[in-house]
């Protein structure tokens, strides 16, 4: 098993490692002699047999990738190495947060800041403005869904989850959040369907098995009681 220290030390010889890897707080220094991967090379590196090469592709996409590249990183969520899995997870969220429009991205960061400071109604207003300006930006819908959930506005949250999934069917965050709300509304069959979809994409959620097993027991008990 390769350690995070091993990866970081080896990456000091790679030009792709110019990123300050914000998700895990790992600073990856750059080398001067080797040119960084271009976009196509980074995507190709994700499937390489060498874990160091896969890491090189993952880290490079953190610098140059777009939201459309998140799907290419999904298989990395099931990588044999847990460090790569966690890095891929953080970068997928990072890529989802890129709209492709600098002004929209600035508003998005403002909305995140408001969420983190607890100013939820104002954050809702910011993400609603983003959605009106750029409705194709799925992560704006997802962040507003999260805010509505935090405000106990579950109908609105589920409506926004639907919008996220129309745009990004593999959005494991929206799938799992939606599943939790459906479970709370006594819809275990639908909740289990969405949670299983989320887990197939991203099997790194520690309590997913517990929740899925609970939903299966609930469904079975309901089935027995209906006989």
C-alpha cells in the first residue's frame, strides 16, 4: 500500500504537481524539467497501471479540469489505493464547482462563504441568482438544495435535487441527500434505489451500508405486514 508521504515525495519530481492540493492540505511541488500533462494526457493517465501516474492525472485535472471532467474521475473513487480515492473525491467536488464563467464562479464562492458563516437565507438568494443566470450549472442547484434542507424546506430541496440529477445523473451527493429525505418521508423503496445508485458511484461513504441495510429491513417488514 502506498502512503501519502510516498506519493508526495515522488511527486516532487513531476511537473504536474504544481497544485496546492487544497482538499487534503498536501503541497505538491513542481519540477522544472518535465512539462505538465495536457488535458488529454491527464485524462489518459487516470487509467494507467502505475498509481503514481494515476495520481499525476488526478492532480493535473485539479488545475485544468472542468465540471465535464468529473465523470472521468468517477472510476478513481474505486481505486485500489485509498489515498487516490480521497484525492479524486475532493477534486470531483472542486470540478463540480466550476461553471466555466468567471463572474458566476465568483458569485458561487460568495454563496459558499455565506453558507459557511451561517447566513442561509442570503446564501439561498445568491444561488437562486446564479441559477437564473446560468441554469445549466448543476452545482448551484445542489448547493441550494443543501440550503433548503438545512432550512427544513424539504419539498424545495428535493425539487432542486431533481434539477441536479437532470444535469449530472452521477451526482452522488444529490443522490444520497435525496435518499435521506425520501427515507424520512417513509419512502424506503425509492430511498434505497437512490442510495444504491450513489454507493455504486462512490463507495467511500462509511455509513452507507448501515443505512441501506436499515432500508431493506424496513421494506421487508412492510412487505410482510401487507401479506
